[in-house]
C-alpha cells in the first residue's frame, strides 16, 4: 500500500473510498426518520401525561377483554386512575405515574435511534426495526404489568396489589427493558447482508 | 413530571443500559480465544519510552528489553529529567546496545507525553535507517517501568494483528507487576499493607477483567482503542496522521486514546490481544489512583470534540459509533447518574423517617425483596469480575479471595463517581495540566522506605498545585 500523507489518509484504499469527516452519508430514510424519532423522543417526554392516559386506556381495554372486569378511567390532575371490579363494586384505583409509564423508557430508544439515523448509516431499516422491536417489548410488557396488577388485586386483594405492583411489576419491567436493550443491539449489530456496511471483525 | 419521577426513570434507564453493557462484554470476554502467532522477523521493531526522572526503573526496563527483544531498537526520550535517567541510558548506548537517547530540555521539554513521543518519532524518522518500508515498521510505546511479555512480537505479528495490513495499532493486555507483592509498604502497619495489596490487586483485576472485556468487545465493533503502555503502532499508520507536522500524538490528556481515535478516523483498524501483555506498576496509594483516574476522565471528556468527526466518518459502523458514544459519554453519564440515583435514595430515606409505618408496609409487601434485588444486581455486576478474573487470569487464587476481590471492585467502582465530579470541576475551572503519576518503585540506590514516604503526600490537591505552578511557568507535564 502506498503511504498517504494527508492527515486523514489511511488504509481506506482497501475500501475504495476517500472521504473525510462530515461526509454526508445520511440516507434519505435517515433524513426523514431521524428528525421524526428525535421529535418522538421529545414528545414522549413533553407529552408524557397524555401518553399515560392513552396507555391506561389501553390497559383498561385489556382488563375488560382479558379479565372480564368492569373498568372506569378517571383523568386525575397528576395521573390518570384506573378502577376495575365487578358489578358489586370497584377496587382501589391504580394511578399511572410518570415513573410507571413506558413513555420514559421508550424516549431514550427514540433519541438514540434518531441520532443513529442522522449519524448515517447505511442500515436505516435495521435501526427502525430495532426501535420498533424495543418499543413493542416495552409497551406490551407495561400493559401486561398493569393487567397483572389489576388481576392480582382482584383475586388477592390489597396484598396482591402491593406485591404485583412493587415486586413483580418492577422485576418484569427490568427484564423487559434489558431484553429490549439486548435485542436492539443484536438487530443493529447483525452482520450486514446487502446494506454495504463494512464487515465486522 | 416531578424531579423524583425523572430521577426514577433516568436511574432505571441508566441502570438497565449498564446491565445490558455488562452482559454483552461478559459474553464476549468468555468467548475470546487465543489467536495464532506470526513471524516477527518480517518487521522492524522499535520501542519508544518517554522518561522523566525514571532512574528508579529505566535501567531494569532496558535490561529486560535487551534480554527478550534484542532485535528491537529502543528510543528513550529524556524529558528534562533531573535525576540519573539520561546517564543510565547513555551508559548502555556507549556499551553498544541498540538504544538511542532523545534529549528534550526546558523550555521545550515537559509539555506532555504526546510531545515526548512525537520527539521520538521525529528522531526516528531523521535516522538513516528510515528508508525501511513503514508498513513493516512497528513502534511500541512503553512506560519506563513497562515489562512486555517475551512473546509480544510473535503475537503481534500474527494474521489477526500486524499480519493484516489494515491493522494500524495493537494494544496488548496490561497487567500489574506488583500484584503479588506481600509487603508493599514495609514501614507501615498491617492494615496499610493489606489496603495497598488490595488496591494493586484491584487494578490488576480491572485491567484484565472489565477493561479487557471492553476491548475484546470493541474487536467486534471495530473501535479498539490503545493505551499509554504496550501500545504498538505501525509506522505507516503514524505517518498517515502525523507525517505532515511530525506530530502523530496529540496533546489531549489521554493522548493514547486520542491517537486511537485518529487512527480509526484515518481508516485504520486497531487490534487488542490478551495473548501478550505488558506488566506495569500498580499504584498503592488511593489518592494517587484517584488523581490518575481524574486525569483519565478529564481526558476522555476532552476527546468529546472528536464526536463530530466520528459522527460523519464512514470508518465507524453504527455499532462502533454507539460504542464510542457510550464510552465517551461515561463520565457525563456518571454525573447525571449521581443525581438520578441519589434523589430516589434521599426521597426513600425521607419517607422512611417521616412515614415509618408506610415505609414498613412497603417493605413488607414486596419492597424489601425488591431492594435486595436492586442491591444484588448493583453489586453483582461488579462482583462477578472476581470469579471471572480467577477463571481466566489467576486460577491460583482461592475462590473466597476472588469473591472478596469482586465485592471490593464494587466499592472501587463507586469511586468513579467522585472521579467524574472532580474531572468535571476541573473542566469548569479550565484546569488541564497534570503532574505525572509518581513511581512506587524505589531507585536502586535509595532506601525504599524514604522514597515511599516522599511519594505518599502527593495527593490530588498537591498534584493539582504542582500542575498549576508548572502551567504558570509555561510548562505542562504528564
């Protein structure tokens, strides 16, 4: 190999391209979805109260259809509250606070994916897929967690509610977030087939 | 959304992302296998050893190199030493050893390790031999107390390393030469010696455990970086980033990390191996260690300016970009994490004090096991390195000791939060000059007790003070 003398010279001759920083490699898909994902991240944070209401509405639907319980959703000033029970009466309400919502877990994924889409990359579809999978895991698990809490409250009373909310739900969300992270990385890291990115060592 | 809500969410995200990172690097660490060695005779090998007052160790290092690497040429950069460093080198030069002394004198000297290495690079290029094909010339940067393993050239000449023409640099594993010293501080009591021994062992564990695992993972992301000791670079790679101005090494506090980034930006790949290693001295003093780590953290923060270049570079894969981003964000994330972790803990403590019955009810209904799980994970993700270290590096140590080292590593890692805060504070105050880390080994003719007593008082405050004086006099230091 001929030794290059410019400050950015190197063995790029193997890869048959010459370029410097800011080579403008962002794909069209990246230019569209990068800002969209960054905006989504911002919306998830700024509009998390609205998101929580929608999330609890979805949970109420699941409780009605999976558990066959009657539900009532109230839009509290700080958090939406879900009441569930039978015709005989409703149990204590479950308030969905910001810390219990999947919004704040999805926001970092949206931020990261938006950045990566703008960063480049010749694999935007893969990044979007990774985000979709991670987001789906987080949303589905949190809905499952909320349903589980209602179910345990209904069957086991206050103790069931406490254990499901404090322990089971937390562990479940931790496992889900871990799985989402690892799957996200796995999808992004998968060896390229035909997107032109350099093969990894 | 309240501060508490934000902190809970942030701490959860930071905690889980770190756990995922640990899971990934442990997996790759356990899967790493030795790679075939190569023929070192196809390369010309050179050592660069920057020295400033290194008479305590440089003689023994040169003897080691002469014994195990007689084919190599050594370039010792004397950065205006005031002790007998230069004389020790000259004596060997006169005796016909392949050793060259590159002298730097004030006011040009003591401007940083990068400058010292650049001086060696310029001296080597000015040498008549320099007509050799730079593709076949390898430069190894060594600390004055560095002891490379005898197989280093064979390993690095292998097809996975310099046998592959795309590889620009290879970092070998770093080990602590004094990890088995039983009485590191002879003048001190048992507890001081136990603490010093533990500190040395933890540094060995850290370099051969988590740091090694990170580097092994970077082989997959294409973002292996190089350190300041046991750093081998192809001359053609150095030329590609430094031939114009004769300065391949930059002036960042982490000049080694900066070099690695610049090589990657220039299209070179870097390798990492645990098949060869370099032994260096561990620090026996916690204050010195913290000072060293603050410098590293500050250096890492300084390298944030490269993110823009990395952002636009085609030489980084998506995953590689992600890895570099995560690594360079670490000190900043620790600052954020400090707040994010502390707020929920403080809120819980406040509630426990103000509403004890409510807190007790919470603990009795799942709170206690949940906190236990958090504690187990928080400690476990560090403690697991003890048994892993025993399994892969030091099978001779008892399992109980390995578990103890792992637990101690969790405390050791907690110190990084202090480090991040101090590094950030220094950046805010625009302080970026440092005194070099003091050696723990005594010079051959000096009573070791006296030397250690002299070295110990150099804590962060004193070092910063010295650095300030040095900077005021127009001289940086490393």
